[in-house]
C-alpha cells in the first residue's frame, strides 16, 4: 500500500513539474530606446542591446525599474521567467523591466531564449561578465533601481511568485501596483 501511495505522489509531482515548465513563447527582441537613464557618477559598464542597435551604461539606468540578470543556460532563470512575463504584462506602465543576459557563448542564444520564454522587454548583453562587480556573481539576480538610479534592493536567487515581485516593488521602490 505504501508503494502505491509513493508512486501516486511521484506521478503527481511529475505532472506538476510539467505544468510549471510550460513555455509562453511569442517573445520578441525589442530595442532599448525605452530604457530611461540618468546622468550620475555611477558609470559602470557599457552593454550592447540584444537588438544590436545601441549601448546602455548599466550604472546610469533610472527607475523605477527592475533589472533581471539571467542566462539561457541557467535552470533557475528558466523557472522564474514566466513570473517576469506575467509581472511585465500587468505593470509595464508603472515600472520598467530590463534584462541582462550574462556569459552567453553567443548573442543569438540569448535572443532565442527571449523568444522562447515570451520576454517582450529590453534586454542587454554582458558577454564577458563585465557587470560582475556591480551586479554580483551568479544568476538569477534581480535589482530594484530607484528614480535616482541607485540600487534600492538586490534579490539574489529565484523569484518564486509574482506576489513576491509585487511586494518588493512596492516596498523598495514605493510604486503602488
């Protein structure tokens, strides 16, 4: 009897895993002209937009904004991306969302990831890890940037729920969602 219950529990868990790994698709590589910047002494790292048309100094991004640092090779990044897609669809008029792809073997892998995971916000490419010192090591990392361009909060690790993103955005950026 215990074996049957264990097998049933494993099958249920396996089914849940498949359900949460569904990919939204329909993502698009957008230009970075919507990224607001502010002139500060925080010159950090010039990164190319994944559309290939412009560069942005990460240290001069103005908020309220969330910067999500990800990699197409990162399992936890894949896990949290549907949460960011949902958050962006609900709140893009209240808070900016910017992605930074790190340490990709080539930019096309990052573009393919964007399309596959339904991302529709500006994404920058940090091919050589030049932002490590300011953003931190490892992925995923999400930074909450205030109106003055300062990091108000750094979330290291996976964002587990949209409620977590909503709470932290309101708490650290003062944005009412």
